[in-house]
C-alpha cells in the first residue's frame, strides 16, 4: 500500500465495505463512520471532566494533607481519604448522569444539577455526620475534610455543566 493516500488506518470493516486497489470503497451510506465519530465526540466531555476532576482533587488532597501535617495534626484523621474518594465518585456519577440526560431533559438540567448537590449532602449526613458528631461537636478540621473536596468538585461540576449546556443550546 505504499503510495496510497486513501486507506482505512483503523482497519475497521463495515458490512458493505470492499477492498479495491489501495483502499476501501463503501456501498451505501457512511452511517457507521458517522456513528463512530459521534461516539468519539460524545464521550469527550465526560472523559475530560473526569480527568480534570481527578487531577484537581489529587492536588487539593496533597495540599490539604501537607497543611494538616505542618500544623502537627493527624492528616489522615477525619475520614479525609474517604471524603475525597466519595466526592470524586459522586461528582463523576452526577456529571455523567447529567450528560446522558442533556438532550431528553434539556430544560430540567438545572434542577437535576441541584438534585445532585442534594444527593451529596444526603451522603454527608449518612456517612460523615455521625462520625464528626461523635464527640459532640464538629471541629474545623472535620468540616474542612468534607468541605474542601466538596467545593473543589462543585466548582468543576458547575464549569463543565455550563460548558455542556452551551453545547446543548448550540446544537
């Protein structure tokens, strides 16, 4: 195939494709090719959100950890790892849910977004609140252990949700 400019680099064969010369020609429509391209573009935003959220939460966790360590506080107390992990899983789950509901429930995405925040607070009151209130009061370090990852995830969720809404309104 040296010197051929037209070739199927990904070696994807479709039902109506036939080898001819140095490339492939397609009988019928380009529906299969278009569908693959839509799938690539269709998962770009959730993948980008997940990677950026992971990086931001890892950075926030490292800063949080070193601040606690420099203040001579136990850095892994107050369910710090669980708080970051749960916030990551919830934020990704909520965003992916919003992403797949963006076309059918276009006018209700704001309410769904607020519902996602409600889910996060319910999880906080079920998982973290009893542990934090065990000694009778919530300390600043306990509050920060929940609020820092929550706020980090919320800021990124808001940014990417607005980006997603702009894409929905453009199409």
